[in-house]
C-alpha cells in the first residue's frame, strides 16, 4: 500500500483524499517512510519534518472530517527548497553562515501552501545561495541523481528535483534565478515550471521577487501536477510590489488546434554550444511536433556573449549587494566560488550595471517580437545530460570553451525577460540519462503554456 501511494500523482492522491478513500495521515506516513529509506543514498533532503508533518496530517484529516476540504493540495506532502524561508525550521541557504538561521516568518508561498492544507515534509538541498547549476554545499554535501547515483542532480533546486524523481514526494517547491527549476528537472527526468515573473509573490529572504529575475515554482512528475500547484498559490499580494493578479481573473485564450500553432525552434538560441546527444533528442521531439500538425519553424534569435555578460553582471551585483559587507570571519565561511562572485560584484561600476540593463532590454525586445509571430519557443533545456558527480561542470562543449558556471544551460535568458518556461522530459540519450526540452510561452500566458506542455507530454513521451 505504501509503495502504491508514493507512485501516485498529486491529482490522484488529491482525489483519494477528497473521497476519503485514503487519509492524509496514511499518505504522509508513506512518503516519510520513503524519504527515510532513500534519502541516505540520494541526499535530497537536508531537514525532514517528521513530527510536524504527522501533526499537520492529523489536522488535515480532522478538517476533512468536519467537511472542510481546502484545495487540491489538501493533505499532499510537499518539499520546500532550503532557500525558501520557513518559520520554525532552519533555513540555511546552503551556507555555513546561516547554519543555525531560523526565520521568524514564512515566505508568502509557504503561507499559501499551509492555508491550502498542504503537508510540508522537509527542506531540500541547494548549493550555497543557489549560485550554480549543481547541488552541493559545505553544510550538507552532494545531492545525487536518482536516475544514476553517480551523476549530478543539477541545481540549484537539485534536492527538490531528486526528491520528486525518487518519488520521495509527489511535488516540490523550488526557485529559479537562472534555470534552477528547469536545469535539475531536465537532468532528473521530471517537470520544472518557472511561471511568469510576478505570478507567485515572495518577499521574505535574500532571493525573493524583489530581485527581478528570481521566480518560485514547482517540480513535479507531470505537467498537470505543476498546474495544480501554480493555481493554488499564484496571485498578487500587497507585500510584493511586483506581484500580479491571479490568471483566473484575466482572459486566457484556449489552446487552438495543433495545426494553427506556430512554434519557433532554436537548437542553441544562436549562442550556446549543445552536445550532439541532447540536440538529437530535442530534434526528434520537434519532428514529432511537426508530424502532429504544428507549424514548426527555425528562428534566429541573435543572442551572443553580451547576454552572458549581462546576466553575470546582474548576478554578481545581487550577491555583492546582499553579502558584500560581510566581515572577514564571515566571508571565510563561504565557498571560494561564492567569495569570488561577491568580490567581482564589489567591483561593478555604474557603467557596468547600465550596460547590463541595456542588454537586458534588448533581450526583452527580441523575445517580445518573437511572440508577435509565434505561440511558443522550444529549445534544449541544458547543453549536456547529467555528468559525473565528482566532476566539475563542463568547460568545453563541441571543442568550444564555455563559461562553466552558466554556459551549459539555455535557461537564464528567460529569467532576464520574465517569460514563463517549462522543462519537459522528452526521452533519453544513448547512455540512458534523461534529456529535457524547454518550452517558453508569452509573458503572462502561463496557463496556455501549461496546457500546451500537457499536450506535448501526452503526445511525445
């Protein structure tokens, strides 16, 4: 029974809970046992809320007994990334500097999950301050990929992706500043959804939406479950000046027939190096889309080194503005790579920052113009499949040198623009490792993107 429960989707679990065919306590117990069994090998969780989760499950059952079924997330076990402030529990941001940090307030999305009846079962591992696309840190160590324990899980929401891929939870929360939901989803063979900037409000903590390229969103085993999560917690909040109204109150165009959809396809966004094995997988998926009736056209986006330099300037500036005044003994607790980024950020001039903003505007205009003529854009999520857990990220692809921090994923341009984007598992390369395809939608057209992604999922996987 326990193994059966942990294989179910959010939708399936929610239906059973609502019909009282299974209790919230039974569901939570099953997933906690699964976590206890698998986490020592995978290291997806850095904190597990055994006692609190069981108490909350009992309260969720009591509410249902009184006729108070709160939402499709009622009684659903959910994991939270360790960058997301959670009152009463340690939130380390993957850093020794915050090893004993206990926030006094929940992030807005945590408040909303609790109000919807979700059962929070623990915090998932992340690299320090979410600064890279691989999940390891000096506090909790490395997170392994459930598809192959010798490979990385990706990052920075690697703990969340690994937990979902290993069915330790049916769904997990993560954040995305450069691809941190989509990268690990691609490497672990699950779904990672970054909503439009502002759809999910958040002001607590150093990586909130007040830095306008950070997004929160779900990682799940299918698109529909991500849609359930999104609908449950999206919507404006007076505490977040960037937050947007719920999409339910907006006019959302229904998805027309496939033959009327125009899909822009870029193998590399005209800048990134992509390995032949990933390119072949995505090409196959795109060919399948064409055979289903979609009008797929190759596009030239004209991205170049300026986009990479723009993002790196903004990322260094963010780290510097948040941590640039740390004392020497505090800086000594940080990883060398993070210290280097902060130091580089301290040297950014107003002219440097101004150039980055100008480049961001150019990227914004390029993508906005693209969506005048096309419904969606598809491209690889990452340039490579998961690599060895003891190896460094690639410094070279196809014989060309790349930035090993951000040069192997095609995700961060859409953090600069705020467009909704989702990574879908579309198959595996010759080694058997998962490959993800990124689908990008028009800004604020999240529901339409999710509907299209669900259609792709049903036709291609």
